């Protein structure tokens, strides 16, 4: 079964007398259990063109475009430009929908349509239950939602570990990203527990039993169709984003008067920021460093986390192997050794 990732595009500007600006990293689509090496396509100034064209093909599955800047810049600037698209090589639609009939059979289109219809029905059913039980109990609803939302990542890792144990498929990036996602959701859950969202026995009972059922359902779904499992998780994360966004708009002024959660302050400002960057595969590492001064900032960043989860889940549905966002900076420094990128700039980039 094949999963895929969307193009991840961002630029890095470096200062020097002949400063290089790395314009984009782009994943070349690959099947999940295979590796297709790809060379580097380099666009340089005429002065460097002869040297660049003689570089051997690289094993890295992305392209680097280097241009000589005309003006000096004072620091390394990491720019983000992410647009998640399904089947980028064929220009397909979003949410895992296949492209036109010339590259995908009619049967596959119907399979995708059925998968997504089932996911939407299940998500809407759960939303109706939560709306009925937690109409005006926000923190309890968030506790249940976060208990459920973290389950898929454990399920994904369980199946991946099984495949790795049997020697069927081995690749660290997916497991690493999914662990970082579960780590992020765990801290969301800890924040809701600190706010008293788990104070009622009924809420704990409901959340935990739904989580157990959801785990085994996701394991089965992931083994049957990873694309379907990732889309379902995207639907859940999308609902979480909408829920927090509505809460912030309705309670924003009141939240600004409340002190920040201690768990949130430690996680967003003092915690393992490597893992914080790891689950955000749509942006360069270190490009997001939240400030936490009150509860408004806390819920604003939780909402933004859910948006990043949506992007990552959407990327997993596209053709290509999902890569850790940190692997791009590591590869950039390795490749730029032959292009004259100063070692100090590489160190600054990877910090």
C-alpha cells in the first residue's frame, strides 16, 4: 500500500559576497517501500554553470535551485511556502483525490470516494454526539477530543513497528513524525486536564472507551488503506481546528485575562522543541516559536497545532515518502559543501 507526501517548499537566504539562496526543496514522488534516487537540478549564474553541471547525481529526492543574490543580506532567512496537493506529479486534487482518468482508473476513483465518504460519515457522527453531550462544557469537550485525537498516531506506529519487525518495510521518518504528533497531542491533553476537563467520571469513561475502539479501528484501517486512515485523521484534526477556532472567537477577551497554563508554558517555550518542529512537516524547523502570556495564547497555539496536523495528514495521502522536516536542513549542509556555503551558515541553519 502506498502513501505519499506533498511538495514542501521553502527558501533559505544566506549572506556573503556571492550569497547563495536555496529556493526550494521538493520531494520527488516515491513509492512507500521503494527508493527512487534523483539528481540535483541546479540553476546558477553563468559563472558557476559549468561547475554545477558536472556535479554527479545525488541520492536526495528533492531539487535545489541556487541563485546568486545581487544584494548583501545580514542573516539566514527561512521562508515557508507550502501548498499541499495530492498527486503533485499529475496535478490531482486535494484530500487524496486521484487525478483525471488518463492516470488513474475509474475503479480507484470510486474507491477513494467511498473511503472519504465513510470517513466523513464517521466524523460527523462523532461530532453530533459531542455537540449533544458537551454543548456548553468546553474544557470537558476538549479533554474528550484530545484523548481521541492522539490515538491514530499510536495506531500508525503500531502497524509500522509490525512491518519493521517482519522486515517488510523500514523507514524512520514516518515513525518519527507520528511520534512527534502524539507527543504534541499528549501535551494538549495535559493542558485540558490541568484546566479540569477530566474532573467528571463520565467524561473519562467516555473518552477512554472511544479511544480503545478508535485504536483498533485505525489499526485495521491503516493496514487496509493507509490513505483512508490518514484522511480520517485529517477529518478529526480539521474538526479540532474548527472547534478551537470558534472557542477563541467566542471567548477571546475572557481568555486574555486568564494566566497561561503551566504545562503550556513549559511545552511551548522550555520543552523539547525538536519534537515540536518535527510534526510540522509543512514548515522549516525553528520557523515557529510561540509566545505564551495568557490562556488566549495557549488556545491560539493549540489551534495552530491542529492546522499543522491537518497539513501533515494531508501530505501523507499523496504519492511519495514523508520526510522529517529536519532531514532537509541536514541534506542542505551536506550538498552545499560543494557549492561554497560557509560552515557557519550551515550551523546556524540547523540550530
